[in-house]
């Protein structure tokens, strides 16, 4: 064979090899065995990359984070599958809520997650394998390596308002030593004995008034129960003590009370959403702190981040409602 003939033969073999190595137009052309490879989410291409980002990287306990997966350089972006994080034990140990949301472009997947506990965590991102048809058979499944994002979850801290200092303001004579006197002490005047007798009779009455002020009686509780929303909330809390899941019931009761009694938007569910909704209505910071604390304790007890029981949460919620309605201090 001449040199020209050999050259044409080599060119034909190279063309045939290139034609055989063209990537499949769809994942449907892969065999059933290839489609069932672990951590394979239908990505086909020669330089597929996977990048994970989280926003924000520092959140309070009870707030959500948004996790985003961006897959680039895939030949079939419309066929890419979303990795299911909710079924992975390592993710369920860190997060208690999983909500998927669409991405802004093909190959982008977003997740809204709610951390269970406070602390610093390295997210256990799954492997992302892709199919490279240009490689020899047996080596076509490759892994797109990506850095694992870090998050920091801080506990909710409710700042208490500093107590006002009472100044020591009095006339100078109150700080002077009394003058010494000689001789037998003078007998108290008659009005002194009458005042002593009157005070002895008034002390029990004052004690009763003080006790009734510190402890709402039946009349006061009956007065706040005239509001239908308050009556429903208190009755539901009493039933929640005997229910199978008091903590879940307390969360629903607290949200319904805020919606019906204080006109909070029904779309608010998380402590942060409730706080933002009430802040837009002009609520004072101390009341916002109480609402966030109650709902955050509900989430902490439900997801195992707190050691107190659901029954203690029922009692705390009851006192919170009575305090807001003026039946307790």
C-alpha cells in the first residue's frame, strides 16, 4: 500500500473513532445499568462541574438557610436530576426542615433548610458523578469534586431591658444623725397609737390586694375569656396537655392566637417570619422578643434541641397569653 493509501486509512480510522465517541444526545441512550449508578444525576459531558453555595453562612437558630447547587458544562442540562437531601441521614441529623425551590436556570437547584441545633457545621455534600462518553468504556463515570460549605448557627439571645436605677434624692435632714437627748424617753402621742391600730387592720387587707394583683382571680380570667380568640387558645392549651404531641399543638395554638387576636398575616410560620410580620405592624421590641422566644422553644423541643418537655412549653405559652391579656404579670 502506498503512503497516500496509508494516510487515507489513518484518517478514516480517526474519523470513525471520533464518530463513535460522540456524546449521547440524551440520558435515555444509556443502558439501564449505567443509569442506576450511585450518585449519578443524569449529567453527561466531558467537563461537568458541581458547585455548592449557602446563604447566609451565619444564622440564628430557628431561621432558614438557602443551599444552591449549580451544575455547569453538561450537554443535557434539561435532563439533570435534583439530589434528594431529605432522605440522607447525615443531612437529617443537622436539619429539620427540607423545602425545594426552583433555580433561576437549568442545572441550578435550590434548597431551603432549617437547622436543628446551634453550632458550627461542615455540610456533608453528596458526590456528584457524571457520564463522560469520550473516555474508554469502564472509565466513563467521573466525579465532579466540590468544596463543602460551612455554616454557623447561633442560639437566640433575648436582650432584657435594663432596670431603671432609682436615684437617692432626699432632703439633707434625712441623712443627718438625730440629736441626742437626755432623760427619760417621752411617751408617744395618742395619734401614734391610733395610727398603729389602723395599720394593723390595713396590713391584711393590703396583703389580699397584693396577692390578687399577682394572681388573677376567676373574675379576671373570665374577663379575658370574653374574647373568642383568647378563649379558644386557652381551651386548646388545656387539651394539648393530654394530647400525644403537646409541642406541635402549642406551635399551632400560638400562631392562631397571633393571627386572630393581633391580626398577624397567616403566611408567617417561622420565628423570623412572625417577628418580621409583627415588626411591620409597629410592635415594640420586647414583645417581639417574647414571640420569637416562644416559637424558637417550640422548634427546639420538636426537633430535639432542648431538654425541657412539651408540658413545660404548654405552661409557658399559657402564662404568655395571660400576661398579654392583662390577667398575669
